[in-house]
């Protein structure tokens, strides 16, 4: 079996499979796999796509938002997102890494979509860590009452 350069690490190992799933309770799910062919993973069909993940900005705002960009979205994705916007129910985005040979999950991260923009050619989503456990982070707010040294830190 011959492997393409996209499938091989410089060290000779196989790349993990990376998938992106956008899910809404009332609408259903839309699934993409980073690659050149559609895949069946864990009983679900993932459509081939090219997508990117941008790390959060380095600010002191307290928000850790990730940006996801999906290029070459199909008309199905456009229709899906217009239905999600109309439904106004929480939508989640899950990025998963799968082992190439065993097809088991290596890691998974689910975030709440807080914004997005979709055109006929591409979709960009902003997702946040703020609601991972349905709690505000951090739980303890530092005030002058519970952290007296804070008034000297300005």
C-alpha cells in the first residue's frame, strides 16, 4: 500500500484523523473530516472538507474563544446553518482526533458556538470554553473582600 505525503508524518507515522461536528438538538448534526475522502467513523458519516482552527487571542478579557473555518461548504451546510439561526437553540461544535488504524477517539473537545458567518463558499464559527461545565469560569471571583492584596496590585 502506498501512502501520499498528506498521510505521512516526517517521522514515518500516520496522521490522526481529525473531525469537526456541528450539532443542534432540534436540527441534527453536520459532520466534516479533514481530508480528501468521506469517512465512516463510529457509525456516523463525515463529509470531506478542509477546515482550520484558530487559537484564542492573547488578551486579559477572560474569554477563550476558538475560531473554526470550513472552506468549500456544500449547499447542505448553508441550509443547515440558516435553520440553526432560525431555531435559536444552543449549537455545539466538537473537534475530535481519531486513531488512524483502530478508529478509536484520541481526544475530543466540545464547545458552545457563540457566533458565526456563513457564505455560499465558506463558514466561520466562533466557539467558547465559557459553558463547558455549564458554569462560569473561574468560579471564584477575586474581590478586595476575599483577596485583600488585590487592592495593592493595580
